[in-house]
């Protein structure tokens, strides 16, 4: 873990807020994978989605640990997980659902895509240089999660095209996700 040095109280406050926001969403991701896991079927597709979900969730637990340490190292208090999270904005937009294995995977894809976009966006707002590397590193893993989910669809026979973009951003988000 890098040492965090800041030049001002404002930088520290800014970065603590960004880190705790990221930590909140890592808690949400961990919860979402647990919540959805109980809704997956015992079919080959359901079990494939579950295996990938558990691998992604393990990464989220590492991200949570890293972010909580960074918050503590900066003298802050890490935000604690909630008992549940609201996914209705995704469900209302048709960016996944909890009614089938495939739709659960689509929901995971939307969440992972948003996580990748958020880390890239928020990394540029950090003021402590060593935290920029931490955020960018986690953002890279979130992008890998989204790519792995898309690859899983292809391996299960749901052919989806490669996204014709060199970066994942809010402007091209709709190219990355799959609608219900």
C-alpha cells in the first residue's frame, strides 16, 4: 500500500470523500453479487454466471479492503456497508433483471460498466498522486469484469459484438451494456 501524502486539508477532505464514495459502491457490488446469487438457477448457465460472479466478487472484496485501508491511512472513517441497496434504476431502464440467469448477468454487466466508468472519472478528481494509481488500478479491474461478462455471453452462445471503442466512458456506456 503506498504512503499517502497530501499538501492541504482540502486535498485530504476531497480524496476522503472520493474514496468513501468508491467504498460505498464496492459494498454495493459485494451485496449485489450475494443478493443475485440466490436467484440463479442450477442450470449450466446459472452455474457459469455464479462462478464468474464469485470471482468478480472476490475482487470487489479486495477493492473494499484496499479502499478502507486508504481511508484509515488518511485519518478518515470508512463508510460501512448497508443491509441492502436499491438497484431499481438499473431494472427500470431494462439494464438487467433478477428474473433469469441471463438477465442477472446483464445486471452485473451494467454495474461493472458503471464501476469502471466511475473509477476513471473519479481518479481524475483525486488530488493525492498515489491515490490516482490506486483508483486507476481498481478501475482497470472493473473494466476486466465487464469484458469477462461480455466474453461469457459469447461462450454461452449469445453472440455480442466487440465494443468499437478504445475506452469505456459515460459517452459510450450504452455500447457496453446489454438490455433485457
